[in-house]
C-alpha cells in the first residue's frame, strides 16, 4: 500500500481527470488493482469506490487479480479461431489447470483470452509475456509450457 500512496502523491486530489492515469500507474507498478488500492484512490480523489470500479471494469487493460510470472494470452481472432484456437485454449486450460482470467496456484501462469493479437499470419498464436508462439497445436502446448517451467527451475 505504500507504493500506492507514493503514486497518489504525484496527482492532485481534485477532479476525476486523473483517475485513469492513477489506475494505470498502480497497475503498471503492482500488476493489478487490489481492493485496497481502489479504496485508497477513492479516498484520494474523494470518489465512491463504485465509480472507480465502474471506470476500471470498462477498460480491458485493468486487472483485479495478480497475473502469473508468465502471462499467457490466447488469440481468438478470426484467423486463429478458424485454425483451431478453441482447441489450443482447451489444452492450455487442461495443462495449466486454470480458466481464463485466473492465475495458477503456484503463481507461475495466468491465462487471458484476447480478441486479436494482430499476428494473423502466425495463426493460431499465443503470447507469453509478449513472446509470440506461432502455429500452435494442442501437442505443442505442453512443450511450450514445460520450457517456461524449466526456465523457472534454472
């Protein structure tokens, strides 16, 4: 909570025009928006918590749960869908034992569905911490995830 208070010191407590930049700074620093951080923002800007949640839930960039060390994004755009991203997602759920918008119990992996990654020529594609993995199959998922687990152990 100390870091949230430091961030808030950089912003005037007047008006709600600073709300999104404050939330972005907190998300960038913490990786997510905790209930406590939302309450602090509300106190600082003299806004009801419900208003802050309303704004934060409107934008996809904000998360209310901590992300894993390895954040997996599954593209569900048209090209990826046609080429099998539904089975890729199903395999990821099975391998990681989590559903979209969840983080594994060990904190290593989180899973997110995105509308389009913008790499249609690589379909189906996933991104892990910004690193693209192209032409994914259900079989290649286990190897990719195992590689990230091995990185963790080294």
